[in-house]
């Protein structure tokens, strides 16, 4: 778990919006997903105590949020697969990732073992294909591995009869650290999202039902909807 920045960064703003602007955040999510029952209630999952760092909290990792994972076989754990937040809406789990600057969107698989990498490639490729989504098997562990990994886990749950989706929350103007300003606009995030999809060769009609995106200005609370390809 990365250290939470004081007054800046994706974790800070997500925690802030969940605590101080919950109605706005949930309304932004509802608009992104669409087609929801107005009476549907968000059921957010709490973090666990006993972690390191200033909060002593443990992030929700892997499939730890499920009551019974013993009967689910074939899941490939990742040392750095932890969720910024998880909530359940109706019968669907939403796996949440928050971003406050472009560099947070990039990263490669940390495994050094060739055999492990092949298993992870198969896990990502096979689960997405079963959901009608194509991805470049040889590119899914580099540059934009995090997105591939998270989408594959949502797909894996669906393939095992558990409704799940990925939700990315992008905080515009959300990274102003002293002497280190990395604020990103909706257009900047939009361009990087398009690069992600192109690099992974991520395609398929079902992608729009597996991945949702929310853009919120961290300073004003404005909900922005850029044109995504």
C-alpha cells in the first residue's frame, strides 16, 4: 500500500470524496454506469486494520472481499493487486481504481519468473476472451499491465458466476505536491486511456460493460465526460 499523500494524489482525493462528498461521488458513478434503479444502495467495503504506514490500514487485496473464495479455482494472485475501494451495487461488485496523474496509469508485471509470467498471460487472455474481449497476450504484462490485470479479475469473477465490473475514477487537477505538480486534465487522461487500449489491443463490445470511467475535478467537484474512443 502506497503512502497516502497529505492533500494530493489519488488515494487522498478518493478518501476525501468518500468522506466529504459521498453523494456527489455516488451520483457521478451512477451517471457513468447508467440504467440503475434509483433506489439501489451503494454498499462500500471497509479496509482492514493492522497495516503499516500512518493509517495502519490494509487495502483490500485480491479476492479477500468475497465471503467464500475456496470454491473458486484458477485465480492468479498478484503481489500488487490491491483495490483502492470496492462497493457492491445491486448484485454487482465494482473494483475501484483511482488516478490523479498520468504516470499512475503505467506499470509492468513485477514477476521475474518466466513460468509465472506465462501463467499470468494465460489468465488475462483466457478470461477476457471468454467475455468476448480481445487483448494482445504478449503485451499484457508491460506498460499497462495494471489495467489488463484488473479487467481480467473482473472477467474471471464473471466467468465464475459472480457479477463484477472495473471502475476507474480520474481526479482532474488532483496532484499538487510542493515542487511536484502533475495535474492532469480530462483530455490528458483521455489520450492516455486511448494509448492503453491501443497498446493492449483491447477490443470487444463487452468491454463497455466491464469497464467504467468517472472524471471528477478534485478542486471543484465538477463531473466531466470527455469523448472516449
